[in-house]
C-alpha cells in the first residue's frame, strides 16, 4: 500500500532533525518578547502590556481572564499570582480611558 503512514519513516525523518534550543520569540499581536523560563515581569512591564492589550480590545467585552491569559501567553509565565494587580491596573486604565 503506497503512501500509507509509516511510524518508522516518520521517526527516521524527524529523528535526524537537530534539537531546537530555546530562543526569544516575538509574539505576533504585540511584538513583545517572551523568553522561555523567564521570571515574573515587573509591574511596569505588566502595565505596558495591559495597555497594549486594551488598545486593541473591545472594552465592552474584554474580561480579566482574557487579559490574564494574554499576559501569560506574552510573558510565558502563569499570571494567577498577579491577579489582583492585573485587575486593579485594568480597572484604572479603563476608567482613565472613559
């Protein structure tokens, strides 16, 4: 059967590829850099990223969870521990924009 899937062929092809080394990657939406294994960003870095997110978001539908998830994606770290700071910053920025 020609063209059938072959696990041996798959591993032979991909097994010869060199291992990728972690590198900084620019996020597609905000062009911020996330570095694998990075530490928690500073308050200033979070505030700048939150502002960028709000700039391109519909303020009538954005949620704190959406902002937190986007920050986690952008910085490559879980933002659950920064929940209160993120919430206060988002609320202040939205009030300032109104």
